[in-house]
C-alpha cells in the first residue's frame, strides 16, 4: 500500500471525531464544473450581474434564465461520486461526524451523509421569497420564468447569493466542529476563500491531523496540512476505504 494511504488509514482508524471540508473538486467527477477557474461559469458571466442579490431583486427572470436554469439542469442530472460515497461510508463506520462543504449541489446529502454544514446554502432547494416554503429544485417547473410558489411568491435558490451573508449558524457550527475534531480531511479545495480558509487552521491549531486530498499542491500544503495525498477525490477515497473496510 502507498505510504500516504497507509498513514491516512491509521489516522482515520485512531480518530474519534473526524470532519471533512469539501469544495468544488469533489463534485467534478459528478459533472459539476467549478464556478471559478477554467471552464467555470464565472468565466462566461459576471457574477455581480447574475448572481448578486440586487440583480435577483431587480430582474428575477434574468437570473433564472441565465444562471439558475443552467445550474438546475446540471444539478438535476448529477449523482454522488465515489468521493461523496466514501465520506458517507466513513460516517456510517462512526469515524466521520460532520461534512463542512462550500458546494451548493446537495450531493453529500444525496449520498446519504446526515450532518452536512453548507456554508453557501444549496441550489438543490428553492425557497419562496414570500412564505419561505422550500421546494426541491428537481420538482420546480422552469418552463415559465421565474417559477413561483403556490402562494404566488417568486422562488429563489436556497443558496447564498453575492451580497448576502454566510448563514451565521453555519459559521459558528463549523468553527466549533473544526476546533473539536481530531482529523480533518480537506478534499477538493485549496481553502483559500473565507470562511473555509480558517477551518483547517483552527483544526491544526487544536491539534488535529489535517489530511489533504487534492490533485495538486495548494497553499495549505506543507503549511497547514499534515500531508497531501495527490489525486482525484473519488480515486483517493476508494483506496482509503478499501484499506479501511478490508484490512490485510
Ligand atoms: Zn410561497
């Protein structure tokens, strides 16, 4: 077995309270392109024009047509991959307690993970701007835009738009969870954007092992993370889970 995989397996076996921090990289294998970077939505559109709360209030039809409908099509089709499934299995084994994610695709819940903190809310649900009723995005009929709730209110993503605050509860809980964990798996994120960026630092300062799984080194590597296992989320999680579930 690869030395780093063996090290991760030992660290996870000894863990009482492991936590995962995930980002766009874990969902690439599910066909969800990252917003930032090459091929991302923000290369084609200015987020301030189509993903800002002011833009939504001014012209919900435009935001639905350009942004939400496209994301809905991608997310409606997407299925959890081996990265999400591996974390769910770690949870069932009693090792992993919480997933903190920067993603809005709802794929950790779709994989069956039960305690998921979503910094940026979710695109997998829409919520009524009048009565706050939530509807799964999959069940929203987007043939007439903007779609409306049965009360007549306009539906909006249950995600944090630009110009909106990170839900304070998500922030407090993740800081608490990061401070208490003994292992933090950082998967598919360079964690340079706040508030995610502070979580591995809090974990490390509290004495946790920080295991980084990313295809390339990031600013965390050699600074905050204890070690980096290079590779895609699904592939690396499969190797770790195979060794954990079938030792020897
Ligand atoms: Zn309503």
